[in-house]
């Protein structure tokens, strides 16, 4: 299969887009360490996917979680070739209402977790080359209101990704960014609570719908994990139905 021999860490890998990535990567032959704070979702994932997945319960904001994930990949699957920094928690408030705690939540689970997992993965990734996929957002590119803490962290992740793509290119470690729009269970709750806002967002998506986590977003991540994208690094890929065109 296309991803035979790949071993990936997927943060937030038990549900939402991360859960879809875990499923698609394992279906295509990869082995996955799924890291998540949701123990129930992790147990369900392990019951479903069996030996192809190792679940690690942990908060990505803690550096120890990143170190434990790297160690678990080697212990269970013998190596680590890929890292998907997908988890990111944040609160939506107007800029003047954001507290120090709100800023810390977004930067600790977003930028610093991405940094810590990249550092923890590096000793293994450099052995035979590898692929890192980090997550940005149209909220950062577009400057969406109420998203100051989240958008700032997301754009910092894109900057970090470009620098490290250049620094690690010589070791054949690629670093790319995906900016998705996807109808996760959380987004579905928001749609049900604010149907008019949901319709307004859909109206700005040329392909006319939110993406499906498993059908639309995870395959783009699988492409970046696999060798078909061997000549791509430092890029931002918009998995958003055409909502934003990067220049
Ligand atoms: N869904 C979208 O339309 C959309 C749009 C733009 C960007 N994104 C980005 O895509 C990524 C995935 O989004 P999603 O909608 O699937 O997210 P989500 O909120 O559904 O959460 C995904 C998973 O992350 C886990 N998680 C949350 N905080 C964690 C923590 N501190 N430590 C470990 N695990 C944690 C959750 O338990 C869940 O299983 C995120 O980086 C998000 O910012 C999503």
C-alpha cells in the first residue's frame, strides 16, 4: 500500500479531522500514534483500528506528551517517519476581551505544541528523512473577527514551518502546512446553533460546501505524508473548497 512503512504521530488524532487522518493513514498502510486528551475517543479508535494504532492520552500543551509520543512510536512500531500537528484549542472572543489565559491556551496547544512535537520527532525523522504536516487556518490568512489568539498562533505556525522546512531540507525532512475547512462534529454543533452564520460561510466557498474530514482533508494530509509529495516542502495547502487562493 501507498503508506506501507510510514509511522506517524497524529496530535488530536482521536476525533475530528485528526481522527479522520488516523483512519485514512492506517487504511493506506501507515502505523499511527494518536495523541489526544479524549480518552474515550482514543479507546474507541483502538478498538476499531487494532494494532495499526497506539493511543496516547495526553495534553499537547505539555512537553512531556511530545517526548512520550516519540518514544511510543519507536517502542511500538520501531521508527517514526511522519508528524501531523493537528490539535489546537482556542476560544473565540473579540481582541479586547481575550485574557492571558485565552492567549496561553491558543499558543500552548498551537504554536508551542507544534514546536515541541517537531523537536521530539527530529532525532527519528532525520534517520531516513520524513514529513511534518502542520495546521494553519483561513482564520489567520483572512483575519477573521474574534480569532486574534487563534489566528496569531496559526500564522506563527506557518512562519515556523517555512523556517524549519529550509533548515531540515538537507536531511530530507519536509515541512508543509494544511489549512482546512471541514464539517467536524464540533463544526456541526456550531452549524446547528448558528445556521445563518454557517450559510454565510458556505456562500464564500466556491465548491459550495464544508469539506468532509475523511473524504476531503485527510487524503491531502496522506499525500503530504507519502512519497508522491517528495519534492514539496515549505508550502501551505488550502483544503478549503477554494475559499482562499494563496499568491
Ligand atoms: N474544522 C475546521 O473547519 C477547521 C478550520 C480551520 C482550521 N482547522 C484546524 O484543523 C485542526 C483540526 O481541527 P478540528 O476541527 O478537527 O478540531 P477539534 O476541535 O474537533 O479537535 C480535534 C481533536 O483534538 C483533541 N484535542 C483538543 N485539545 C487537545 C489538547 N490540548 N491535547 C490533545 N488533544 C487535544 C480533541 O479531543 C479532538 O479529538 C486544528 O488545528 C484546527 O485549528 C479546522
